[in-house]
């Protein structure tokens, strides 16, 4: 703010009555091909932003954001998994030196040193040189940390069967149960299948039966002889009950698909 | 007409120097991808901010439908996902944006690190930037719970168990976050919602403001 005698103000405010120039500065006296941010460079930046936005929206449209079934605290079989950018910390805690008696090392000391060093990096790496070759220690430590994080994330994620996970935890539409408990096949389902395939056929230890592509005959065969990891003789009853069971599964699956 | 409105405002509040400080500054040749294509690495910071803006806008729209209680949280997200026009896209942007912002933040951090741009006199801005990184991770952690699906619930439970194992303050920390020493439930959800929507964005805006004021003040670091 300008001060001094002879200054004119707007009313009783502190706004100067003398006009400042609205013409942007000329950057021609700067070295190289310097240009003005406003408006020249901003227009180009806008273009880069637009390209980025198109790519981002393609990602969004190609992969709808996932939503699993509503949280069920009693579901003891659920294997928890954090978001991908926490996987490296999660994986670290599986190492012997970072779990059990050494858990403090895993949750505080190692991440603390890593992130603490990141925070005060300018004071640790305080030499004058900026080129990576002039500061091999800092660059080496960063590369080591980077490789470790990528490795930990990779080993953590590689064991997960993402598609099966998503399949087993599909959301059930709220409010409307598709299961017709008066169906003649329901009793057989409840006795033989429900514990693994879920009360809404949504899956559990076994895959979801909603949206099954098996025919009635195949389902009858699987119930008796098993398939994949499913053992044989899950269903033990009369042929009539078996047929009702297969009808029940197919009808429920179709009702859920509507 | 517009010029007259501008002049009328400028007469009273002297607006020209304000926008001049923000908009009118030089872009040196070495950061301009139009002159050196490899200078695209200087875009990472701006693109991170761009994604942050996407997160803020999409988040504001999501809160129009989201209900932070354990009965309705999942239902409201499901409704959003299946019934509301374009909401799947808005939620998709928020969901993927949360990942993309971490990626861009990482790239921006690596660019600054490997160029040694954090050296004197820019130490403070680096530290502010790392704090922004921490706030972002906090936003990711708290936001993960909000849909209240199995994934969210059990991941948060694990996160809180880890927090509990911190010596001395562990249990107090867990109670502070979860609202109860043992239960992950209604209190946890409202606390995470408040942290995700009010506390951390507040901290984020303050840090971003400092980050930008400092870069405007110091200018971008010179070529290597």
C-alpha cells in the first residue's frame, strides 16, 4: 500500500484514487522465451487439463466405482483389504520384524523414519548441488524407498483375486428380498446350499447363484456331484426335491435379474 | 458495459493489483512444454490441483444425497449408484479421483525431489507439500469408510486396530477416531464423515493456500 503526503483516496477509504495500469507486464526483458502466464500460458495449460480430463472421464466411464454389500460386522469370513495406496503399509506388517512383539517397529518406527525423512528432506540433503548425480545419498535413499513401496504393494496385491472378491461381495438390492420362502425348493436350499451360497443366493464361501448361467440339469448335477472346489453330495434327498431345488435357484436368479 | 462494471468496482476496491498478483506473472522457458516437451513434468502439480478441484466439486454433489448414519449410508450410496441421474459418474469421479490424486501427488513429489527443487530457499514449501500429502492420505482413509460396505467396514476396523497398538496414546487415539473403545459403528461413521468433509478439507485449503502463496512469492525453481 502506498503511503505519504499528497495521496488522494476514494472517499474516506484507504483505496488510492490514482489508477494503476491494467496492461499486463511485458516479459520480453526476461531471459529465454519467457511468456506471460495470463493469458498466453493459461490457454495452453487449459489444453493439457482438457486432455487429462478426457482420459480421466474415460477411466470413470469404463470402470464404474465399486460398491460391495452393506457392512455386516458379524461376517467373520470377510478378509479385509485397505485401499491400494495403503497396501504397502499393510504388507509391511506381515513381516516378522514388523509384527508381533516388533509391531511398534512396523507401525511407528519404519513408517515414521520414512515419512519423517521425507518431511525434512531439504535439511538432510542440504548441499548446494541440485542435480541427482551431485547428491547420490538422497537420490539413492529415495529410489530404495520407491522400489520397496512398489514391491510391497505388488506382493500384497498379487495374491488377491480381485474379480472373485467383487463377485462374492456384490450388493443385494435393499428392501426387496428376491427369495420366495414359500417355494417348494426353498427348504432344500436352506438345508443344503444356504450356508455357502448365502440367504439371498449372493454367494459366500461359494459363488453367487444369482445370475447363474447353468441350466436346470447342470444345477441338479452340481448339487449332487459337486463342481470345482465344491464337494460332492452337498444335496441329499429325493429326486423330486432335487428338481424343486433347481427350479428354486433358477427362478430366484431370474427374479433377481429383473 | 462490462468495462464500466469493472471500473465501478475497481474505483471502490482497487481490484486490479489483486488479480495481477495472481494472474500476471512470468512463465520461464524451461517449464513451458510448448518449448521443451520434457517440461511436461512441471504439469504434475497443476494437474494434482485440478484433480483436487474435481474431488471438491464431486464431493459437494455427493453430500446432497449421502446420509452419514449406519442405517442409511449404504442405502443412500446404493440409491445414488442406481437411481440418481448421472450420480454414477459423479461418484465414479470421486472414487477414481481419490486414486488419481495420490498418483499425481506422487509424480509431483518425485519431480520436485529428483530435480532438487526443494533446496534453499524452498524448504518450507516442500514441508507444506509433504503435509498436503499426509492430509490426502487422511482423506483417503476416512473416505474409504463412508460407503459403509463390507470393504469399508473391515478395512477401517483393521486401521483402527493398528492405531490402537501405538504405545501410550493408542487407545485414546482409537477412541478419538472411532468414538468408542471397542465398537466400530454409528459414532465412527459420523466422526469419519466430519473428519472427511470438514476437518481435513479445512486443513487442506489452508495448506494449499500457503503452498500457492509461497510458489508465487519465490517463483518456480530455475533449470537444472
